[in-house]
C-alpha cells in the first residue's frame, strides 16, 4: 500500500511538472528545452550550450530563471516539487 501511495504521489508531481513545463514552453521555449535536457536528459551545461548553439553562461542564466519560474508556478498549484 505504501509503495502505491508513493507512486501515486510521484505521478501527480510529474503531471504538475509536465503542465508547468508546457506553460513555460509557451513563454520561453529555450528555457523549457534547457530544463528537459538538464533534468530529464542529465546533460551538462556545456553540452546543452553546444546543442542550442549558445554560450554556457546563457544556459546557466536560463536554467536559473527556469527553475525559479517553475518553482513559483508549482507552488501556485500547491504541488511543491523540488527542481
């Protein structure tokens, strides 16, 4: 039962994150891509910079901004997910 509850809670968190990422993609597609590559793909900043053809500094700045935006959006939804 505990495993089912944990899995269900995690699923709800992932759904909330997906909704927030979709919303972010409409506002700033590059930031959304950076989150996907970093959080889900495990890419390093330098690798992301190469893929997006921007500087690592730009990736770092966008990563920080995206994390702040996602945290705020997730808090609004009462889903305090850590990014």
